[in-house]
C-alpha cells in the first residue's frame, strides 16, 4: 500500500525542484544577466519585463535572485555532502563498533559540538577570506557533529536488532553487514536529515552573506541581496522582499520535505488505521429488554472506516454479567477481544462507529458523553491492562498514583487517601506497603507493578473489573500469583470480572463463563467448564487441540488450524471460519450461521461438533479445582 | 539450585555439542556485574532436541547466545563435534558459523525490513558462495509459496510467516545444530502449533539437532527429548521430558508445573505453597543454592553449600540438597 505524502509536501518538493532547475538553467533563461546594469529603469517595481522589478542600479532582481540560488543551494548541497561524507562513516563506526571506538568518536564529537558554530564560522571566513570554497568548507565541517550523532543513533538502533545478530550467525562479514543490513535502514533518516540540513545551511549562508562574509559582489547571493535591498526598504521594498520570500519558501520547503521523510522512517504499518470520521451515524440496534443484571451488552458493534474498507472489529456482541462472576473472552490476536472491552468502556478512537448498547445496572452507558463517562470509568468500571509499565507514570511515585483516584473520585483528604492506599497495597499482597508509597515504577518487578495497577483499579471499589491479558507479560509463577489474587479480590469485593486472555488454560481455571471470539463475532458462549469439555463450534475445538498440554505425550502432534484469520475489512461470505474449517460444507460458504437460540451454551455453526469429552478432560480439572 | 557440576555430561564420542561450565556476565553499571549464566553444563547427542526452560532472567537466552559466541562466554567451554568454539576468533570462528544456526523470538525484528525475502533467505549461500539456488526449495520446505513470497518484504507477512522465513534462512546452510530462542512465544496458539509441527518435520528431513528454549513448559515438553530447567543462571534439573513432567524432583520444577493451570495432571499442592516471592537480582544472587530464598524446603545448609548435580534416576539429574522423593 502506498503511503500518502500529502499535498503540502508535493508542493514543497515542486518548489525545491523549480528553484533548483532555475539555478541550473539560469544562463539560458530569458532575462538580463545578474550584473547587467540599467537593464531597466532603476528601482522600478514589478513589470512584465522585470517580474521582480529592478534594483538601485537598474539590475533585474529576478535574475539576481535566480543566480543567487546558485550560491545558496550550491553551498547547501556542498556542505551537506561534506558533512554526510565525513559524519556518516564516523557515526556508523561508532554505532557498530561500540566500546572504545564509540567512546573516542563521541568524546571528540561532543567537544566539537560545544563550539559556538556561527561565531566560529564568522571568525574562519573573516580570517581565511570570504569566498565560495571557504564558506562551503566551514559550514560543511560545522555540520559534521550533528551528522555523526544522527547516524550513530540510527546505526545503534539497528545494530541491536535481531536481524543483524542473525546475519552474524550466518557468518556474514562485518563489512557486508554494514553495507547490506544497516546502511539501507540508516539511509531513510539520513535522507530526511539531509533536507533539514539543507535548510540550516541555506539560512547560515544567508546570515554570513548578509554580514558580507560570503561570496563577494558582484556575484549575487540571497543574503547579500537582502543586505543590499535593506537601504531601499522605504522606496523600493520589492528589492528586499523578493529574495527574502524566495529564501523563506525554500527553507520552509526543505524542512517540510525533511520532516515528512522522517515520519515515513517507520517501515511497519498499522493495519487498523482509521483515517476519517464518517458522519456519526450510530449503527441501528434491534429492540431488546433491559434486564436486571450488573452488566448487559446488547448487539455491540465497533466499525472503522479505513482506506481498505470497513473494518468490523466488533460485530454484534451481546452478553450479560452478574456480580461475583468472571467472564472470560478468548480468541487469537485480531479476533476483536481487546476491542470489545474498549467498546464497552467507550475508550475508542474518535473515528470509530459504535452501535448497540451497554447497560451498567440498567444505565445505558452508550448514551453518555465523555463528561458523563468520566465518573463511571475508574469508579464503577476498573481496568487492568497487559503492560503495567504503560499504565503507570514513570516519574511519579507509587503513592501519588494510588492516592490520585481516591482524592479525585472519592474526595478523600491526603491523610485518608494515604491510609487507604497502604491498605490497598497490602490487600494486593505487596510487602511493606508504607515503603512502597515512596518508590517509583521502574524500581519494581513486573509482577509488583501489575499488583500496583490492580490496587489502583480497585481503589474506588468498581462494580466490574476489566482485565485485558493481565498476566501475559509476567512469568508463569508470578502469573499464578496474580490470577489467584484477582480471584480472591473478586470474592472479597463482590465484583464482576471480565478477563481477556489468549491462554485457554488460564481461562479454564479462573472463569465461570467464556465467550469465544472469531473475526469480531461471538462464535461460542457458555459455562467455562462446559465449553472446554464439550466445544460445539469447530474453531473452539481446534483452538483447544492446538494448545500444547503438559499431559500430552512428548512429540505429540498438535492440531494445526490451516490458514490465517480473515481480513476484517474483507470478510468471506458465509461463516468467517469456513475456509479453515475441516467440517465446512457448501452451506457454510453461503450463509453466515447465527448464534444458536440455546441460552445456556449458544454457538454459531451449521454443523456443530457433537461435543467430545475424552480429550478435554484435563482442561476441566482446572475449572473444578479453582480454589487454588 | 545450584547446579554446578558436570556429572551429567555424557562421553565425548556420544555428543555433538558439549557445553561445560558456561559463564556469561555483563557489566551492570557502577562496577557491578550481572551473572546471567553461572557454570552451566549440558550436552546434545546428534538428532536430539534439548529443551531449556526457565523464567525471565534465568539466563537461558544468554546461554543461547554464548553458544554461537555472540558474545563469547566469560569462561567455560563450547565444543561442537570436538571443536572448541570459545578458542576461535575472527575468520576461524566465522568459518564454523554454518554449522550452528539460530532462530529468534521476535519474528518481525529478526528480518531486515528493507530486504526482499529472496535476499534474506539467500544471504547465507551468498556469504558462503555455495553453488546452486536453494531458496525456492527451503521456502517450500517451510510452507511458503516461493512464487508469491520471494519477492516481497517482511512487513507484508504475518508473525507466523515471518518466523517461517527465519527458519528458512537458518536451514538453507544445512546446519548441524539449530538454537531456537523462544521461537513461538510471540505467536498465537494456532500459529504456534503450525510452527512446532514444522520444526518437528524439518528436524526429521534435515537431520537437525535442536536446542529449544522457551518459558512455556508445555511447549518445551511437546518438542524436546530432554529438558533442562534453569533458575537464575544455574541448572536445577535435567531429565527426559516425560520423566521430568511426571516425576519432578527439584522444588523449582515442581513449582513451575504447579503454576500451570491444570498442574500437568500431577496431584501437586497449590503453587503458592511451592514457591513464594519474586526472583532475586542476578547482580547479587543468594549464596549457596540460588533458589533457597523462594523454596519452601530450604534449610540452613542451602545457604552455605551449593548443591552439585547428581543422578537421581535413569538419566535424571538434579542439583538440590533436599529433593522431593516419591
């Protein structure tokens, strides 16, 4: 897929091209030479013969600006190439060799960078003589430290990547690794910086010229032209305006192109990139009764309009959840399980379209605006996410972060909040909670951090706790501790838990009910023990048989689900799973199966499995012994 | 757990890869040292799959990288078919690289985003100036269609497909040993099953010897002939896979199994009675047995004396003063 550069960048690139072309072809362009005096009446304004007017000596300003571009762009290009030529090899060497080489190069570089650049340039040019060569060399050399720094940083970030390690394992020689693996990746940031460097040098050269320390008259340069026109500001402003505007546009264009190139450095693309907000037309929902339950989700849908089509991330999900129960949502990445939670919480990008209803104790949350939602989130709905580090602010202490919701939502005094925070931290099994208040997130282990985020989520005694892969980033022994903790807290606080997980054995052990998602839809739902013991939907069955179990014999062949999950923007007709399903028949390709009417254990399949028992026995032992 | 000692190593003529007293250390700043691997020994017979299992920080990945000498270990010996790799430098070391290949955890980061699949997979033969073009053959062997895949770049593939490309890149050199460092932990269950099955097929087809490193005991058991359990840079237990899971003798192995929901069919006590607290820092590991700070069976002796590896059953090895006897 081609990335969009945007109209402004094309305009900027066009301007750069125009100035460059004019400078190259100046001798062939139909205007007077830059030094031809009295080509027209002196100090006359723009006219057909002289589009930019003439200066005090009657010279054509357009011609002088175009010839001036030769010096400005020539110095820019030369200086950037010089800086790149010297800086890039040094930067690559420092970034790839590391250790002593790096230390020496960077020490020298830091000293060089500490020089006041423009003063240095002025001194050298004043001393060595103001001509094109000297200006180019001085500006080029001054750019070297920045080049070294940039190239070293880019090299470092790629030298650490596993593909470089892989190349070394293959036996590739260093030179070839630099050439084949690292250089192509460093080239993009370098190109981007070259444009920004051009802008810097053009301005620097302009400044020198303005002070009369660049190429000498009569050769025109942009800075020199501005300096000359300065005295005529009152009588003939066009003389100073023309070079100023051209220089301004050129510098702006270089910066624009450079910035845009840098934004493109990231090669990977996010598949789900919402581009524009469609008319906020809520998707229609069929009428339904509002039940007497803690959480009721009715036909929830979240769609994104992308250049590839409408991505149906969540497509008609319904469930209910009571206090003291744990509902697990399982599925593979891209099945919509995390998006479902975010839809329930209303934490979606502004470009999504949401449909359906979410009732919390009978209140329709989908009717709430952001301001009304704020007191609900945190107070009535708590959240715990996969990576505790992203949920915690790295520069604030654990104490302030745990106390914040207490003070904001519950309006506790500092003393009350502190006492409550200590109690919360103790309740999630953190040893020495008083000392913990003064510590920072980076001082804790992953398991401890996750306990802190759980304490924060529980601080306002929420009715429902949403835990999105809460233990995926943790070690297995820590994972068991955290899950046991969640289970205990659920009972103590009489709340409901929504647990999102890709790990079926975790779900089997800790959940009461389970929802299996595939391609944004619920394909099976029911009591956890029953769904795992007697899956009806073939997808659930294959997921269970694809996961290795400790009780399987060594070298046991796992069931392989062929193919890949479907593209959510182009779902196949019929059942979304039919292409990967060994039991699919003609009907599966034509008609999408609805979720069956069975309220106890519904499934979406035309040809459901009979519900084998023998193979899944082990799974259910977990669910039965959930007291662990 | 201490696990020093080499009693469990087999005679040289029976093994393809022999690792003895491997020590890997990194500077941790302020003059301190991370002891990532502290005297680990193991060996692999030709055609065998050795699983290495342990939690983050146990040194399993550091050990893997020390095997390919990237970076070389601080001390210890790595012998491939009698050839001492740690003694080699520069060109001599480079020439052994073909025989030892590696597959990494992050399928995306393992592939250069700016190169085409054909160049990525064909890099090995080009470096070694091997005759003939086997790219299509290995791509087919890993289940990719060369006609559509070879000219594309990595970002056009899913995680599982990227891992297939990494495997193809390693296989094209006909290595003797392939080290798989968490090759499936970034993948979904269904894709994980595909890659595990693929590794088993390729192992037969190309007569590979595998070191399979993972944190998931069930995954390791699925592919390994023998399993080595590591904790904080030391060896805890080494046994044939089925034996290790059905008769775990080391307290840490038992805690690992009990932490897995379902408990592996064993009637183990709850995990929280088998292990407590958090792993200590590898910068300042406990004296004696490194597991003693979390071990319910720890006694004074564990703090003073490091247990040595000894045999407790048929090819079942253990480093613990007070193992669990059934």
